[in-house]
C-alpha cells in the first residue's frame, strides 16, 4: 500500500527531530504510548495542510494535548510540557 502524504510527512519530521518528540523531547519508539504520531501545528479544521505543518510527537503528548476541551496551541503545549519535564513531572517514556 502506498504511503499517504501524511505518513511521509511524519517520517520526515521524525528524522528531522532525530526521533525525539516535539513536545517532551524524549525518544519515540514502538510502544503504545511512545509511538510516533503526526501532529498538525495548525489544525486541519483551520486550514492547516501537510507541508510544513507536521511535527512528530509521541502518542502521550499528542493524546494529552487533545484531552482538554480547548486544547492548547502547539507552541503553548510545548512550553507546558517542557516545564513539566524539567520539574520531572512528566512520565519518562523510555
Ligand atoms: Zn512526547
């Protein structure tokens, strides 16, 4: 089966980020919570496309951002998670 452009963009982002999550900076792998997901910096519903709009984030960070009713924008979420990681209040995923 041919890869979709989204899968290609995710693979490209994964490489660019050296396999580390855009938010928590931890290395992604194949486990259910650390697997690499494609995160849209601008939501598709807001007209965000694929090119230049995809970063690789681990499932945990991606999933938690979308848990709030009004998810934080990616930039804010990155700062938030980064702070939690520094405080060691973000799970170690590896
Ligand atoms: Zn992460």
